[in-house]
């Protein structure tokens, strides 16, 4: 039986999944990411692979896919652009290849989400798919005719580190991003940013799910925070349409589970898309938080 192995190396959790030829999970294990220790990250990945092979009674795979924040620089071979900061400037691809004893195919986590949803998810009927992760961070990926578009510098779709478009006067004074720039979308429309925006306006320290629940309970301040969020997300997606004009846009990550986004965001997109009423569907990822890990496994198809 042909098995596909994939890692999802996230900021808070690390997961290994094994899929069969039909895309069904035959093994799945998730553990916390030791995000402050690069050696422990490598050890964690190796331990998960050993666990999977022992559980399934199978030898190590010839190759394994890895979805991660940031990317591996094609020239230096070092990680750059990762919000798991200990990964940056590390020879992750070669170190992991040595630690696991198999070939490694590494892609940005948003690219993995896009690939999964384009193959057999929310964008399976579309030629050009843009997918966005709205979670702890914020990123994007592009697939054209079921093929990833990574670009010359492996940063195609790095939507989260473009500035918030059409900022209001209140949005000019912007929080700094970990990447060294200011005004990045990640500081406005990630789940983390949603909670920070609420704190700035209300003084209340709540996480994103709690704010959404308060909004559903009719609390005015939470509703205002959500209104700001949807408007910012709509502007950001309109920018994608003006640049790429995809057939479909797919949202993943924790904020994608907020169903109130979908009836409202299209109207905002149309306000800012160039000269047209945008009809581009904005869909929730079919595979939910499994999409990234599925896309990582598909890298080795």
C-alpha cells in the first residue's frame, strides 16, 4: 500500500500524518512545538516519524513532505521568513534529511494548505486558487492547475507580509511586525492580531474565540472589533483579486471557522476590487485544520 507522509510544523503544534492512496488518514499524531529550541524541533520530528513507522509496521518512507512557516532559501539552503524564529538561518532541510534518513520536500505551510484544497478541497473546481492562513500568523499560497506557484525567491503568495491596503487614519499608526516591517497584514488579520486589536480598543484581554463568542452574545465592543476585522480582511482579499484575479479564494486557520465572515466579506471585497463587483467565491477550507498536513503529504505524490 502506497503511503504518503507529511509533517505540519506550526508555531504551537507539530503534527505527523500518514495518508493512503485515497487521501485517508491511517496515522496522525500531534504534539506541542518546542518553538524556542531548534535541536528539540528536529528531535520532535524524528520521534514522530519513529512512532508512525512502529505503529504502522512500515519502513521509513523514501521521502516525506514538510509544511513550515517561512521557506528554505534556494541559494543558501537556510530558513528565512519564519515566525518560529529559531528556525531562521538554520540549515533545516539538510539537518532534517540527516535526522530522518530520507528525502525531504519542504514548502511553506500556506502553500501546503493551497495544494490540499486545490487537489480535493474547496478549490478543486478552480484553475487558479489562492489560499490564506488566518491563524497565529497570516500567510498565503497559490496553485495554478493543481501545481504550486512558488516563484523565483520562494515567496510567491507571501500575502501576510504586504501592508494593509487603503488604511484609515487610525490604521496609519501601526504595530510593528516580527519581520522588521510595520503595517503587515499579519499584524491586522491574523487571529493573534484580532485579539490584539480588541485589547487596544477595549483594554480587555481575550483570545479570538472568546471575542467571537462575545460578539455572538450581542456585546457591542466585540461586534465592533469583528466589524473592523471583516473590513480589513475584505480589503486584503481585494488586493489579491486586483493582482491575481483567482477563480477561488480559500480561508484556513482558526479565524476561517468564524462563519459570520463569509456572508459579509464579499461586499467589502467588491468595494475595493478594481472597477468590478467581484464574484470570486471565498470559501472555508474543506479539510479544516487538516489541510496543511494533507498538503505536506501530497508534496511527495
